[in-house]
C-alpha cells in the first residue's frame, strides 16, 4: 500500500511540473567512473513549448553508459508524444549512439582523463512540428578537455558530420490561421522544391560542427549542465531549386545554433529532479510554416540504475 501511494504521488508530481527531454549523465567528476561499469537512466515527465503552453505531454527517455579501461560507450533515446490526430512540437524523438575513444585510462583504481579524445556518433531524429520525417547524422568530433576538476568540467568539440534529411512539406493541422491566398502561395512555393507525390523531399550533405560543454557541481545534491553547439552546412538546402536564384537569403547556408541547460537536483541516490531549457535557431528550413526560433522548458524525474 505504501509503495502504491508513493507511485501515485510521483505521478501527480509529474503532471504538475512537466518534463525533460535530453538525457545527461550527471557526474561529480571524472573519477566517479569505474572500470567495466554500466550505468543507466530512465526519465519520465511532461513538458510545454511555444505551441503547447496550455497542455502537458508525456515524454520518456532511456539512456545507458558503459565504461571500459580506455573508452566510454553511450546510447540514449527520447520520445515525446501528444497524439496522432495532428502535429505538434510535442511529437518528436531521437536515438543517438556515441563512443568516447581514448577518453581516460586507469592506474590501479584511479582514473585519469586524457587531454584530447575522439568522439564518433550516429543519430536518428524525427520532429513533426519542423517537418522532419527522418534525419540521420553520422560524424566525429575531436574533443579537448579544457578543464577537468571534481566540481567543474569544461570540454569543447570540433568535427564534421554528414546529414541526410527527409522533409514532410505538407503544413500541419494546427496551421489554420492562413488565408486562402496565403495557402496558394505556400503550395506554389512547395512545388518549386520538387517534392514527390506524397509531399516529401530529401536533402543531404556535410556540415562542420562544434560545441562547448560545461558540467558544474554545487555540493553533492545539485549540478548544472550547459551545452552550446553550432552546425554549419556547406551549402544551402535550397540549392538546385528555382528558389535558389530568387534571393541571397535562399543561397546562404545559415548555421544552426542551439543552447541547452539542465539543472539537476538529486533527491535520493537513485532519484533526481531535472529542470531543462532548450533553444534552437535554424534558418535552414524547407518548411514554410516554421519559425526560425524554437524553445522548450521542461521538468521531470530521472531514475538511475
């Protein structure tokens, strides 16, 4: 009976507070890692964003981390779900697999960080609101460790990736404020992007990428994770279309900028409360109904194993 009561209290807490979307492994310092150790996290919660301020949406995240004598291997995935009747910023998800080769080495029971290591990764993503039916990324970063202290870690990454996108150009159901004349203009522009009979169009190409990451610990119960990243495509997504010759705006390969901060409160050894802010500014959009700027604020609970 007591366990059932705790379970329902957790559910009520989640319904009141919201969600977190991207999983991070919270560490007081690199020396907390143990050789041949597996660590896992499960996240449950709800969130709101710019098209969903009055609603709550179910989200869940799973993540795993394995450590060997020199490397770490991570896999994590998230899915956020509102419903199938229409699109929303709340219908999205991803799965990412990442390795950190030559990240550290063990001397007896002590772990020492290497100054620079390689970080290959592969990711799949979908996002109904942004018209991303499927996105694949595969790439590699060189990651120098700028500062590795027990309470503060700062890392940077620079590399290259290859991205393959399949866009769904048809406007989502919630775009119902356009006039008939505006709808005609949108569909006319869509046809200039040469979609297939289902309204899909594909794009692919390489990108330069870089990021700056910080993990700060405030005592044993609170830590802050901050990630700032930039991806720079080598060519515009409109290249090869009639729109490419219309203006310099369509010819410019704008960078994709994103900022993520996660504040983590450890409630128990296996239970944490997370508050997350995510922002992205991306002008490389084929879909005409999207703002360049998007954000979400989320809260939720993480269960550690």
